[in-house]
């Protein structure tokens, strides 16, 4: 019998599989398809202080082994997330949920996190300083160690629950940013968010998506994600949540060997809504294949050289 349990910032998960923010709505939509309580947890749709309509359409472009999206953090705002979305979620999900938060000013992050921190069902706050799809916020905070640390300190000052900072791969030195977040009090790091990408329509000679550029995700970015997770996990002492192009149980094992305590699954959910269910069901067989009795034993187990 294999053991799938892991501990993320003091909270035990039945397994390490976490649908990534922006690919799983607020959960109850997927609860119509299967019992989402089988998940470790999930990160709900990126939430901001005020409601956002998002970017103009079209917002999605297909790519070889991936996709580009520029949704632009469309969400109803934190007040409605608390009064409506979490109420619906509570009817179908009996575990702690990960609250994903974005902002356009440090005060926005602090305000939104402070409200969500008070919600009983929220277990972790995943603070997104890495969204490439919005102007004047999001990724701008995640491209320098000083700015990322400032957001971390502001959120930690008004919260009691574990704060996980979600980092952008669109930087020259992701390790220095992760270390700055750790020093500022972060309880965990999640990475990678999407790479910045673009497609051009050959007929119109214009960008395929209205925002010109967007976040590139899917299996094509998996090797980049593994590399960055490995680098960060070897540089910090706090837990790392790995993501980026994960599509199979074998990918989960590889990401954990690189140093991830838990693994988020993103774009795969948009291709196959049962992706996380299938990965969880296949994990025991994959573990047995590679002689793994407990996932805890392999975290950071990649041997260098």
C-alpha cells in the first residue's frame, strides 16, 4: 500500500494534486463531473479587491503542446467571492481551499488577503505576483526581489494563515526573488506561472489574441518548470509547490523529485476536465512502478551528478 499524503505548510493533504488557479473556477463547476473531495485541495480563481471584467476577446490562442491565454483576472471581486462563491463551494467541498489573490497595489493585496484570511474554509493564501496578462500590476511585483518581498511583508502583517507566494518565470533570476520572499516571511513558494508568449494570425497579420501577448502554458513548458522548481527548492527552506505543464502522474513524481511538496495542474484541466482525477487514480500505480512507498520520501530526491 503506497502513501500519497503530504504536508503543506502544516496542513495535511490526502495527496499532492492541486488544480491551479484559473483552470478550476471556484470548484463547484467541476463538482458536477466528479467528487472533488478526492483532490489534495485546489487553488480557486484569482481574486482581486474589486470585480474585473478581464481583457477583451479573443483571449485564447492554441499552440503546439500548449496554449496562450490573456483572460486578465476576470472575477467578481473579493466581497462576492466570500458571500457567493465560497458559500456554493462549501456545499460540495469539505476540505481547506487555497485562495489565490492578485492585486494592482500592495494595499490591494493586503486588503483582499485580510478578508480571505478570516474565512474558515480558506487554508492557504496563494499570492500571485506573477500574472503576465494584466497591465500595471500582477507580474510587475514579481520581477524584482524588493517588490516581491514588500508584497509578502504587507500580506503577512494582516494574516494568520500560511502565505504562499506565486512567482513568475519571466525573470532572469528566480532564486533571488524566492529567497527575498522567504526572508520577508513567506511560508511557501509556488512556481511557475505562465511564460509570456504570442501568436500571429497569418491572414490578418495581427496578434491572435486582443491583448497581443499572454501566458503560455501546457506540456511544452514542463522542462522549464522542473528546472526552476529544482533551483528554488535547493535555495529555500520553505515548501515549494511546483506547476507548469504537468499532465501525468509521472510528471508529478518528477516535479516532487525536483523539490516540490505539492503539485498544481493547470492547462490540463482545460483540455480534459477529469485530468486531476485521472492523475490521482494513476499515482499509486506509477509509484509502484518506480518503487516509491511514500511520496514524502521523494521530495527533493533528485541526485545531482
